C-alpha cells in the first residue's frame, strides 16, 4: 500500500511539474481599477488555489472548534460518571454495571468534520 501511495505522489508531482513548465506565459491579473499585476500563469493559479484553501480552512474552523468543545465536555462527563460509579461501588450500593459500546463523538452530518 505504501508503494502505491508513493507511485501516486510521484505521478501527481510529475503532472504538476509538467503543467508548470508548459504554462510560463505572462498573464495580467486585474483586481480593482488601477490594481493590475503581471505574473506567470502557473503562479496566478497557485496563488488562487492557496487563497481558496485558506478561505475553506477559515470557514470550517467554527465547526472544528465546536466538535472539539463537544468532545471535551463528553470526556469530562465520562470522568465524572466513572468517579461516581467507583464511589457507589466502594459504598456497596449494589450497582449493576452493563457494558455496552457508546460512540465517543456524535457521528453524522452535524459533527462538522
């Protein structure tokens, strides 16, 4: 599997290298009136790709932070419940423990990852 991953990486690198070597023409990027920049086509595409990635990361940041906060609250609740269970066991309260798998994080479209 590692060999396949390296083959894909090398192929992708060669495609990007070939694209960048073949697209060295100068283009004029116009942003606002009076704001124009002349650069190579591959540089303009790379910059626009990076800007898009930054905007995507910023737009996903709130949902990631929410998921992290939910996970933190859930782990604190688990620790609290485990402490209460051990206290009840030590007091001999006749607690019956049923072990069943519980997902650590909510899974579904609302988790945001």
